[in-house]
C-alpha cells in the first residue's frame, strides 16, 4: 500500500509537469504527456491518441486506484465493497499499463531530438521514472491469493459454496476432475449440474469455462488481421518531418537506420528489436502455438508453454515506436521551421500491437496440455 500511495502521488506530479522542454533558435516548447496525446488528437490521429491515452494514463490510473481501494480498508480493519469485482478488473487492466515502455521511448525521443535542439528533461519525466520503479515494486509485493484469503476470513465463511482446496484434488488437472478453475481468483469449484461446461465462480462471480470458448478461432482471427496490417505498418511512413528544406517521410526501418548512422547504436538496436523483431516473432510464435494446438500435438508442451509466457512478457514493448512518435509530434511544432506529424503507418502499427496482444489473451495455454493428458490415459 505504501508503494502504491507513493506511486499515486508521483503519478499526479508526472502529469502536472512537462516531460521535456525543447528549445530551437530562442523558441521553446514544453508539454505534459496529456498535452502530447491532445496534440496527436488535434492532428487527426485519434486512434493513436486513444491508444496512448489508454496505455499510459487511463490503465495505470485505474491500476493504482484499484489497489488503493482494496488495501486501504483492509489496512484500517474494514472490508472493501465488492472486492471481487475490483480484483477481476485489476487482473484484466494490468497488462495494458505500459509506463516502463513509455520511459524507454522518452529516452529514444531525447536522443533523436538532441541533434537538432536543446532538450531538457522536465519534472514530469523524472516523476514517470519514479512511478515506473514504484509500480514494479508494488506489483512484486502484491499477492492476490493472500488478499482473497484475508477477504474470505473476514467474511467468516468456513468454505465457499461448491469450493474445494487444492489438497482435495488427486487428479492431474481440474478439468479431468470435473472442476472449474477460475482464472480471475484461482478458486476451484464444482459445477452445479454434472456434464455442464460453464458456470459462475462462487467467490468472485466470474464466468467459468473448462477452456476459453472458441479460443483458437479468436486467436487465428486476431493473428490474420495483424498479419494483414503488418504490411502497411512496415511500408507506409510512420512519421513525416517538414522543414525549410522540404518534407521527409520515415518508415520504422528508416527511423532505425537514422539512429544507427547518428551513432546511437544501442537505441537503434532496442527500437529494431521492439518494433521489427518482437512483432514478427510474436506473430510467428502464436501461429505455431495455435497450429500445433489445433493439431492436438503432444510434443514439447513445456517448451510451448514457455514460448507463450515469453510472448506475454515482451509483447507490450512493440508500443515503443508509437510512444516515440507521440513525443516527437507533441514537441516538434515550430511552424515553418520544423514540424513532425504522425503518418498512416503508425495507425497500422498500433493496430498490429493491439491485435497481437488480443491474440495472446485469447489463446488458452491449457489446450497445449490436453493432448498430453489424453496420451497419458
């Protein structure tokens, strides 16, 4: 709770003060992160503006507010109202908060801008860095299972209806024992009626399924859409720079090349991996997982499960280029001297990132192990 309260205070500071101050020929520009989002919206790039707003402002705010809402009453000896709903919401919004990706993108933007202007990091940038560290520490310290145990104890229920502890299960999986495993709160529960493949969690109220409905169909749909949009995301310009000497359009690859030729090899490598390698590997890996699972292959289940965990871990870093574009569009607005606008490729690339994240969330890794269990029988 202490870490989250500190993060809440610094998050307010980060959004109150400018992240950078940019100066060119006596003219200075400074703006907050919300101001950068507003600049994108005013530029007509409302899909990208909405995506940046959700992942850097809305979701972190909801995450912080949800944790404080849950922990503060428990700390004072009370019980939060409807904690099961808040815990379910917290689980679903956690993957979409990307403060750490934003911090790396601010560093990339700083390197890109320092060759043409005087750039001074503002209080907002330092506060966002502190928020990143505090939220990471709070995430490590926060244990939803412990929180559920405290809530159950305070409600004075000896056991939840139709609930079983893990010690009562002798079968290899919950599904083989005819039990539902809630993906939101982790509770094992019996179905109300035999041979029923859906139900309601008696503890948190989530809809239960033995396996995610239409998991592979939805995964393939998101993947195919991402594959189609990845082509314009790479070929179309993501950024258009206008100066006294003319206009220049940059794709993702040309932006990486510009960083490399300017001597920022490490940042060029980071952007290349985050914007080119990670999306391609994520699409190929998810396609492999979906295809092998659809064929009910029992081969290498542990390795395939590790691939899925890695996809969930690195997928968010593809947002790096989107945040860099947001910062550059907000700050480089010097009229006839120099302006930077977002290109159509940025919308396609943002859609690819979101679609691959939805594909990963739609895939049910438990399906990997079903053929293995059948083979053992």
